[in-house]
C-alpha cells in the first residue's frame, strides 16, 4: 500500500510566506469542449479523449510538447458515480467498448495510468518520472503541482482535472445506488439529493441567518451576482452557455425560478457538465522563456473551516471559517486585501459568495456589506469586476473557470471580459463543503 505524503500541504495558519513565492508559474492552460453529458456513443468525446485534448491544448498554449513533461498529475475524481466519482465500482448503464475503453477508466473516470497508456507521445516520453498515486481536486491539485516543481520533483508538471455528469447517476453511486430504503440520518438527505443536499442546506440556512442579521433579502443579494456571472460566462469562449445554449437569464427568470432549498433556486447551483481542463506548471525562470506571459504562484493553501458545534453550520461558523481561509491565503502570499485585483472565489453554490467576498475583504467589503456592494458596478467594465470569468454558475460545473479567468486577466488575454481596472494579482479558489483550496497569483514574481 502506497503511503500518501501530505507534508507539502499548506493547511494551517502560522506557516508564514510560502518559501517558493514567485518561483513557480502557470505557463499554459487548456479546456476540452463542454458537454451537458457524454452521450455514451461518441468515442472522441469520452472523458479520456477530452483529457488528452485538454492536455494537448495546455501544452500548445505554453509552447511545449509532450516530451517536455516530466510530471503528470491526473486527478481521478470526476464528481459523478460512486462516492464522488473516484471509484469505478458502480455498474454502467451501457456496455463497455473495445480496449482501451473496456472499463470505466477512459470513459467516465480517467487515471494517470490510462493517460500514459493511451497518449502515444506521452507514453514514449522517457523523461516522465513523477506520477504520484494520489492527486487531489483542482485548487489543492494545482498547489500540489506547484509544490512539486518548487521541491524539484519535476520541472514541467501537467495537471489534469475532469468533470463528469452521468445521466441519473450524479453522486448516486455505491450505497445510494443500491439501497431501497433510506434509514437513520440518510432518511433526511438521500431521498432529496443523495450526498449533495447536506451541503445545500449547510450553505442556505447560514445565509438566511445572515440576511436576517444584516436586514437584506435573498434576491437583492444574490440576483446581481448570479446575473453578472451568466453575463461573464456568455463572454467565455469555452463555457457551456456560450457554446451550447445561451442562458439568457434575466432578473425575472431568476426570482421566479424553481426553488431547490428555499429560498435558493435552481440558478443558485452550478450546472453539472462533462468536460476536462489542464494546466502546465513550471519554474518561473523557465516560464519566462516560453510562449505566454508567466502567471506566478505566490501561495497555495488547503484548509478546513472547522466543524459545526452542533448538527448544522451556523452563520457565525461560516464567517469564522472563511475568515481563517482568507488569513491563510494572505499570510502565505505576503499580500493584503487591498493588493488583490482579480477575485474568483468558489461559487458552486451561490451562498458561498457573500461569505467569501466579506472574508477576503475584497475591495474593502466588510461584514454585512455584500448586499450594498453588489448594487454597485460589478461588471467587468466597472470598478469592481467580481467573478470576471463567470465561474461555475456562468460556465457549468467545470471548477476550472476561476483559475482560467485569473490566468487570462493577468496575461491581458480575457478579450471582452478583460477588466478595465488594474489586473496584476488574483485569487482563485475551489471550496467544496468545508475544505477550501485557494491560489494567489500574480503577473510578476515580486
């Protein structure tokens, strides 16, 4: 059994500035097409095919070739199926295909072994020596790649992250898929949303407490942010709504939408999709000689908000937990809230947003001030371009949008989404449940 080394993680306060601050850079990114689901037929649109395509696009963006890669970090978690997708033990609803598609690997999950065996150019690469057994989700995974380069485990790391959406099986694998009865605590969760409803409730109820405390309404707080994200997503070349179907979301559409965990509506939750993103991470020194302007990593952190004192998270616990994450991000990067230009916090569920905005104090927002802040100009053309990439709510549940937009904004390559304010630093995050993972990025190593 392989022992998982977690010593690289920056998962607590008091660690100081990251010793490798500005010495590692993201040199390239690539996205596959974004489908609603894999159709179960098209072999050029499986998760494996999309993973290789995204990786090739990331290398092309960086001006590198497969033989330049010596570190492969393929995250096997795909958000769907058994558990949260990292297991292939559930039975498919359609037959397998001829090799290499004779198991779930390459179809609806992707492992590093599958990538190496089925990408000829990478398979022939004798320089590929760093292939860790356990690779975490994006955010933490990009931090792992940055740390691996900094520690000399590899010189060019290729990180690949998959997002899957299986018909009738989203997060309903293993126990949820085979049990005929929901007993014990599961009777309150499983019938309504498998293992997702708990997080929906964990975020909605604290936000309702927030609204009562600070005298705001759900729609006045959330609608401006969600409509803004859909607008920005419509200007993202690869996003679901820009390539498949325009959302056309209006204020009336949002306020009258079907409730999920009232008063949260269907638009408060990101849309599951089938897609893959990839990123090339290398030393800052090498990145300066590559195709694109380097985006330097100033810090990576992975930390938990802490558990609930009782059976459910409260507003106070959300606020305290997110404040802790913000302190870790700033401590490790050596920056302060006033130094951050681009802010792309995790937005899988919209109630995360006001807590993140106030915790990171972006553009001076304090406790209870989010509702007034979003009444201002948060467009990309405005003074406060919140979530300039559209996030997951505006592009689909890829979890890559926050990182890609941060890279593009710092490079000055965001096109119609390019902010009109200064774009020299960025914060991007992925924060499922109570374990947020953030990167602090800059277009200068200093």
